[in-house]
């Protein structure tokens, strides 16, 4: 997704016109990309990627917590699936 998509959905949110599915799509994609980038940064730093001095691991673990505990990826996937199929996958 492009930054233009994020900007457009953000503006629609400000105007009160954003569809919940669009917000889920943006949030799911953003959280996934951030986690991928944090993992790549950890790998690029080698052994220092898990050291406290560089804070790479702290950011990666924070993003893992968002993905795991808040269910960002899975919940937004269910919301998007409901929008496409009309079937409720969670109650």
C-alpha cells in the first residue's frame, strides 16, 4: 500500500466518512509492515540487534505484543473477510 492510501483514509476518518473496513485494512497493513521492518533491523544489527543499547529489540517486542495480544492481524483479517463475504466469523 502507498502512503497516499494511508493519507486518504486518515482524511476520511477526520471527515467522519471512513468505512471501518478501510481502517482495518490500513491498520493491518501498517502493523504488519512495521513488524517486518523491526525484524529486518534486528537481523541487520546482528548480535547488537538483541542488545539493550540499540533499542532495536525493544521496538520489535512492542510490535510483537501489538500483533499477539491485541490480535491486530487476525482481528482485522476477520473484519475484512466479513466485508467481502458478508459472513460473521466472530461474535
